[in-house]
C-alpha cells in the first residue's frame, strides 16, 4: 500500500508539472501572436473614439493642446496626430500603428517579468532592420538636433492583462562611439470613453552630456549666464514672475549641463476632451 501511494504521488506531481509547463508555454505568445492581441485590444480601446484633444503640461515647454483623429488602416484602428509635429509618445498615442506591429514582430525576445508588482511582457529588439523600417533613428536625430546616431536596442515593458506600455528603454550610440540611454516611464493610467491614457510620462536621458562637444557645452553655459544677466536687469516684478515659472527648470538645466544629474522631463496630461 505504501509503494502504491508513493507511485500515485509521483504520478500526480509529474502530471501537475506537465500541466503547468503547458500553461506557461501557452501563456507566452510569439511575436506575431502578441502583435495580434495588441491590435485587438487597441481596436476595443478606440471603439468609441473618433477624435480627442489632449492638453499636456511640459516641464520646459509649458502647456500645449494636441488633437488626434482615428483612422482605420488594414483593419486596425489608428489614432494619429493631426499635426505631424505633435508627439505620439504622449500617453502612448501609438495605438494600432504599423510601427507598433513591426516593433513587436521584430522582437529578438519576449519574456515575462514583474514590473512594480505588475505582470508584463518584456519585448526586446536589437535588429537594425527593424529600426530602419520604423525610421526610428531619423526621429531621434531630429530630437537631438540632427546628431547622427545608431539605435543599438529598444525594450518595451507591456502589461500582460491590458497590453498597455508601462516602460520603454532605448540605447543609442553616436558616430564617435559614445552611448547613452533614454528611459520612458508611463504612469497613472486613466480611461476616457474606453481609451486608456498614461496621465504622467517621465523621460530620463543618461549620458547625454557625453555626446556634446566641449565647445557646445561651453556655448550653452555661456547662453545660460547671459540669460541670468538679462534677468538681473529686469524690473523686480517681471524677474520674479519669470523665475517663479522657469527658475526650477533653468536650475535643472544648469545642473544637467554640468553633469551633475541626468536629463529628466515630465509630461502631465491635464485635460482630455473626447470627440470634441
């Protein structure tokens, strides 16, 4: 009887182990499967959306309002900015775009992780052809004043239950071989007529100062000092008003140029109008 019980126990453990392994294998989607799931979720998110106006408060720029309109491309609901200069990163506005699908299907690996207590897929891409097709390097070069660079890798952390992006990381390298990284954190998601938006987007760039030639850094610091001199010559009321609005940002910029801290920018959505 004892041997029979041991045999049954071993069989049960083996069966449970096989079942768990099968469940894990099914839960881990292939790149194309995950891309399909993301598109299905995005179609549902945008089902009641035709147009949206989003007001964002930016650390350095101030308050701006951008408009996005829904379109359908190859059966995918796509939310696109009406002004091409408006960023699609705000609140993760890349719903359903072909670039999103190309990124996921071009993944070198998709693994499961835990990010701040949330189960996420970690999507890692390091294929130069993917970055070229997405014109990612051209976009970054425009953001960094036409500095030529190569994207070495890109990683996205996406929720397994909602397919929303919670973190992105890009590693880049300029022509001199200097590398730096950009981390983007999407937090405080809220839902508007079924459409989720990250109300806070925090972008952090590390190693950015190393990319700037010393003469450019000196020129930037000289411009900052000249601005401070101009402020000193202003009437006290006007100077106080400017310093109240821009003082913290100017101080942060100075510390960044001196290499005392990484570049951090925060975008906060302050108002959302659905189908205006």
